[in-house]
């Protein structure tokens, strides 16, 4: 594909991702996106063969963006608990720091598509599993490094960490509570203490 | 309003609530609801003057249903920690036990409308505040009864309880994880222990 084609595709993905971060996947329309991105509808179809194809591409773009803003900077941090802390720090409120107007598109999609079926739901299931798997690996690494004891229930830890993330999302974006970040930090500190975090960490 | 009018209104609200539990507020259309409820579109407008009016009425109906299935049965339970436990027990997965096909409409709306504005969002903000206030009062009651110590940070407790609810919603409905209920129970037990629950409770 030509450079111009790449640029148009990138712009469509960026505008589409911003739209779904505010309005959800259901709020995305092909016509609306074409207008917002300044592309004709036939120009849009040159890049995405259907609305579903567009949604899937936007979700992949969301993962790429989260990778750049949440994961990449933390990979320079020492493995174990320091890296886990860095990931959690970057994860909370990542969409705003990535330049999106709205909240985390994956979190919203989890509540939007939970009772539906189809390829878009399946993609979110895969993305969620990959992210959960990554968090699980980080907690295991903290155990290997001796920062957390071997007795920690890793799956339960990650399950509760998701709860902290979701409660932070609801309280920061929906309630616009200025204390959201502080509450999430306290909850995470308590989760680490309960897991048996070594005092030095 | 005549009994027949009441019945039609009730049917529209019940069908509409079931629809939003599956498809979210955005998934509700006046035409679709009229067909599903077996009412003409003009018949529907005899009860609701706009889509927004319908959405607000459905959200109120959701609160009424949750009141009947979550709150009412727990009010027969001894005040303090036993009642708080009963409320949490009834809250987790309440929509299914209330006969809805989908998940909690309020939880979904919190993620659907967080970055939007308008009367429907405002109604959810009010409903959320009322529910958070009720949970806060229950935790305070557990303190008054001597089941939890006076040192408990009640707002933080309720904030984390919301996280457990949301993680349970995501894991039970989106991931369809059979362990969701067990994980929520373990997280709640840990939250109570950290709050300094008396051993006898």
C-alpha cells in the first residue's frame, strides 16, 4: 500500500479509536467516521471491507496504543514488583495519557458486548485473555524474584487487580471523583500487603 | 390511567429493561421495542413522550427490580454485618435472578455513558449515588453494631466493594468464568478481614 494509503488508514484508525473511547463500539458509524476523518465513504471502504472489519482494526489499534503507553515504558523498569507497580501505574487512566478523549475502549466493550456474540466480542475476549496472561506473568515474575511469597494466589490477585482497575475507571470517568487515583493506590497497596509483599519492596 | 394502560406500560418497561440488559441503552429503539412488546408505535408514544423519557423510565424500573431482589429480602436479616453480607450476596448476579437475560443495566450504563452528557447520564449518576450511599450506611451500621471497628475507612471499603462487583460482572458475564462467584466471595472475605471484622461475625 502507498504511503498516502497508510496515512489515510492510520487517520481512520486514530479517529475511530477516539470515537469509540467516547461513544463505545455501537456509537461508531461508517458515515460519521468518513466525515470526521475527511475521507469519502468509498475511500473508507478501500481500507476496511465492513463495519466489523473496521471495529476489529480499531480494537487492534487500541492494543497497539496501550502497548506503547502502558507496557513499553515499564519494560525498562527492574523485573519483579517494581515492574508490576509500573504497569499498574501506567494502566490506570492510560487512555487519557495516550491522547484519547474517552475511557478505556476494552473496559467499555467488556460491558457493552458481554451478552452479545460475534467476531468483535471474540476479539475482545482474546485481548482480555492476553492482558490477563501478561499481568499473571508479571505477578509470577515478582514471585520468582522473591518480592512476593510462593503462597500468593496469582489468579485471585489478578482478578482483584481487575476490580481495582474497573472501580478506578468508573470513579474517575463516570463519577469524575478526584480521589479515584488515590483510592486505587490504596487498594493496590492493600492487595500487595495481603499477598505477603516483602517489607523491602 | 386505566388498568389496560398500566399493563401496556408495565409490559413496555419489562421488555425494554430486558433489551437494555442485553444490548445497552444504545441498543434500544422505539420501533424495535414496539414490535417486541406487541404495541403500535403510537401506543408506545401514549406512554413515553420520547426515547429519553423511555430510557429514564426503564432505568427507574431497573432500580425497582433491584430493590425487590437485592434490598427487600436482606431487610429481614439482622442489621450489621449479617445484613451487609446478605446485600452483597443478593447484589452479585442480581440481574439473572431477577429474570433478565443480560447483565446489570446500571453497571453497563456506567461504562456506556461515562464520557457523554445528558439527562440519562444524570439519572445514572443519581442512582449510583443512592446505591453507594445505601452501601455506606450498611457499613456504618456494621460499625455501630460493633461488627466492624470504628477505624474502618468506610468510603474506601465501599469503593473496593464496587471493584469486586465490577470484576465479578466482567468475569461472570463477559468471560463466563464459573469461578467468578467464588473469587468475589474470597475478595469480599479479605476486604472484611482487612477492615478488622470481629472473629465472631
